[in-house]
C-alpha cells in the first residue's frame, strides 16, 4: 500500500490546500505523514515565538490525527526556510525516514518565501534520497525517488497574480467536512484573523478557494495538483490512480 508524505511550510497550509485529498487517501487505508517546515512561530502578535510555536504544533498534530496521520515539524523558524546545504540534508533525512511513495509539497511559485523555498528543498531532497553517499542522519537511503506533486499555490496565483493551473484535480466534496474540521483545529490562527479582519474569513477563504478550483473542473469542490515529471523523477500517475473516481483529468479552460 503506497505511503504518502505531505510537506508544506507552515501549520495550516496543508489543511488549506490538500487536506481533503489526504482524507480521501486515508479513508482508502493509506498511511499519511504530515510535515511542516516551521512551527508557525511568527503567527501571533502577542505571544513569543516558542509559545505560539508550541500551540501551533499541537494544533497541527490535532488536525493530522483527524485522518489518522502522524505530524512532525522540521524545526525551521518562520521566514527562515532557505535552500542551502544543511536544509537540504535535513529535508532529505525527513523524507528518508518517512520512506514515501508519493510526496505532496508546496507550489514552486507562491506568495510566501517559505512556500517557495519548501518547494525547492523538497524537490531536490527527493532527488537526493536515493543517493547512498549523500549523508543525512540515521535514516537509510531510499531505493527510489518518490512520485512528486505540487499543490496549488494559495489563491491559485503566483507573485505576479498570474493563475497557476493544475494538471489535474481531485473532487473532494465528500471530504470537505473533514477538511473544515482539520482547518478548524488551527484555532490560534482563526482567532487572529477574526481579530484582524472582524470576520471569520479564515475558514471562509479555504472554502471559497476549494469551491473555485471545483468550478474550474465542473464539480462543487476540488484540490489541484501538478506532477513533477522531469528526469529522473517517476512519471507514472500514481496519485491519479489512487484517488480513483475522484480524479478530474480534464484540463480547465482559462
Ligand atoms: Zn504558509
């Protein structure tokens, strides 16, 4: 049974962009691991880094537990995810330890520097996992490079406000309640947004965005993905096969 690893930058990114697809895969019996690069330690106006980081890690663990996934934090500070030697080794060690068949990560083009650095690190760490002489820690080198997929960027746009379109999407209406419940675990962020904007648009923007992606594919709700198929990454459609009837292959128009 293929194993799935989802790695994104901050607690709540995966809940916003891929949680319903993970819930579907978990319901089909797949083992899911969720990793965030940081603990989201800048996500508060009044709590010090360590305190808000601990709160957000426990929120992320609670969200992961809703689909029986395990959660770990890679331990980088917020706004300090960089594509350098030590960070690539740390990321490679995490992927080796999880030994996944499929890796889902951040879009290479997104609004936040941590998102883009995470995408680069994960892409290159996937290349490195099977290189025996690339030393990273106790985890053993993997036999194969995992299948690599990018999630949509936040709001589906790059820094120039240009739409980033997925290769395919997963119809997730049946798992929206789970996705909402997972995002709702991030109470510290929901209250912060509520305080800043006066409305509960933390949950609302996730819902609206997932509906918008659904509309591109002619369904109520969807999550989009792009498969990274450059040599020597595997290009067989493993994730597309695992989601079964929920696969939405038709390329969206515009
Ligand atoms: Zn983020």
